[in-house]
C-alpha cells in the first residue's frame, strides 16, 4: 500500500512538471460576444495567430504572452464584429497610430505605421 502511494505521488509530480511544447499553449478562443482581435506575427495574416479578447490594453506587445513571443511586434490583424483595435508604432501608446474597425483586417501594419505595432488597445463596441 505504501509503495502504491509513493508511486502515485511520483507519477503525479512528474506529470505536473511536464510542459507542453505546443505553440498553441497560450492560445485562447475568441470571445463569443465578438470583442476580440486575432494578431499575426507576419504580414498578410500569416504565422501562428493569437486571439486576444477585449477590452484590453497592452503598453508593450511583449506583454501579450508570458513567453515573449510578441516582442517583435504585431504585423497584421483581423478584428471581431464587436471590436475596434488601435495599434501604435511605439510602446506605451506613442508614435503613429492605426485604428482597425469591426470585422476588418489589416494585412500590412508595417505600411500604415512604418513599423510593426509595439502597443495596442482593444475596445468593445
């Protein structure tokens, strides 16, 4: 009996310590009320996108995920039917800005901001 308890605890410890290597470990589903943005690391809505539900403000895109995946900024975005996304070329809501309305997509943020978006806000309509 004691052996079974020890074996069970050991297996649970190992299982709890295992980490997923999936790129979707932090991916969330879009908010059913339509207030979300799907962000992409490359132009033309390419790369593994992440849904970010609103309302939300991120003074640095590197704060979007704990693994720092967005430290190079957002390069394209698709908005939900009840959201407006404002993107800035610099951290802390500074620099050039681009506003993308509901059910829109901007496949080339670099063209509009002359850089990848470094901070963003998602507002619910």
